[in-house]
């Protein structure tokens, strides 16, 4: 099927990105106008449907005009479910967990602009995905300066085919993106188009001193931050969280969803008390990010039963601890179990953050060493966290 000329749609996308402040450099605007996003979505996409289903949509099924409108819309487009299902393999809406997507263009372009690349720079991309961001960087820097790593062989094959059609033959490797690709190291820039709980030290080793690492940190679907770090001569990397960001989790760092009867899992608590902070605060982006600093690896499950009390569960499977929070009237009760007082640690961090004036995510400093990730906000010891690496 031949798609209509999308030159105007690409120009309109660039205009919107410029107006929103996500696109400012003329070279990146040229890339957005030149790279056809539709080439990287040939297998189709999944759009949200009723009752938690996903509706498969392909170019032949949608028609040229509707397909172009979807492709250049300001939204993330799910391209794979459950690690193997793609849209052109199914005809009816299906259930599934998104495992790959073409991220909203504003996020893609805003992130690659934040790399601060210069002509001649070499870039390592972790997570090829559809290949759209790879193509944008190839257009800006030249294909010989862009290397990309993708863990899923099928995703990598589709991305390679799309890149070839677009006229780029970059160095794409199938493998564990957390290990990076030492073949062309060290790189001037390393960028991850997936979210990670911790930035692998391999990325520090594979980036030149003075070079930049840009990656989304966090394991929740929200409450994640874009870390921008500069690699130092001493083998550390240091910087800060420069803003909110949301990407699919790296598969080898993805958190396994909690299973089983939640009531049974929290039946035996070591303590029970009224909370000092409402867990509804965790619905906000910055507090959600703080939770992951105070209790790395924790999962949140919220339950609102018909006619029952609202309940929030926090699980830390690595430390075999839990907190069950239940609403009552104007307050909440927390029951904690396991070797770690999970909610108490989280509550202390949230209260220290409130006392500091509720600073935004851009106030978070970050340092990566061989042995630890260190985070801090201001000078308060209560807003400093060190995550030791095994």
C-alpha cells in the first residue's frame, strides 16, 4: 500500500514541537521534517479500546489519510504486546501488556535535543525500538556515528528493515542493552530509550570522560526522571534529574508484577498505626519518584473495592517487606510487615520533602560510581539516598 506524501504532516509535527519548546535546534528540525515516521510503524499499532483491550490498526486497514493522522499524532503508539504480539498478526481487539512502543514525538525529540550533540559525535543508543529515534540521530550525525542495541531480535529486525528503507545502515546489534556495545566504545554520548531502575556501570565505562549519559530512571509507569550525567576522569558519572520522562522499562530490569491474594500476603503485620501522610500523595509525579529513592524496587498497587475502603499496597519483594494502607474517614491506617518498615521510610522522605518546600524533580542530584547510586536534594541528610550495588 502506498501512503500519501507526508511532507506536510512532518512539517506540521515540527511546528508543534517547536511551539511546545521540545524542538529548538535547526538540525533536529531538519531531521524531524526528513524522517518519515510511518516507515517505522509498518507492522501497525495498538490503540486503547474498551475494557482494557487493545485495537490493532494497520495502514491497509485504516486507509492512507487516517493512518497518516495516527502516525503523526501527539501520542505514544504501542507496537507490541506481551513480548511477541504485533498488530498485523491479529484482527480483533486483544488484551495484553505493552512491551514496545513508538514513544510520543515530543519525548523523543526533547530527549535527543538534551543530548547536546555536536557534529562528529558518536552516540550509543540503548533500545532501538521502532528505529525512529535512531533514524533521527542518523540524519543529524551520519549513520557511521550512531550505534544502537536492541534486546528483542524481532523488534531489531523490523527496525533494521525500516532504517534501510529510510536510507540508513547504522550499526544495530541484538543483545542485552544493559551491557551496551563495547565494539565502538568509548562514545561521546549514551542515550537509553527505555527506563532503568539503575544506570548500569557499563554505560559509564563506555562513555568518554566529559561525555554525557541520558537515561530515564525509575520502575513505575509514572514518577520517573530523566537523568543527565557527565562522565568524570575518575570513572564516576555525575549530574541531575533534568525533568520528567516516561519510557517502557528495560526488559532485564522490569519489575515482575505482584501476584496472589493481596489480603493473604499482608495478613501478618508487625505493627499498625495511623499514617502521618496520605498515600494519595503518591499519585503525584514527584512524590512517586521520591518513593523509589526511599524504597528502591517497591511496587504500588491501589485497590478501590465497590462499597469498601480504599486500600494501597506497597511491596518490596527483595527485602520481603510490605505496607498495607487503608482509608478510614479522613485518615489512613498503615500495617507494616517484614524486616523493613517500608511505609515509615517512605513517610520520612515525604515529610522531609514537604519541609524543604516540595522541590520539583529537577532538584534531584545524582552520582553513579562502581559501587553505588547516590541521590540528593539540597543539603538535608534526610533527602540523601545511597543505593548500594550488588
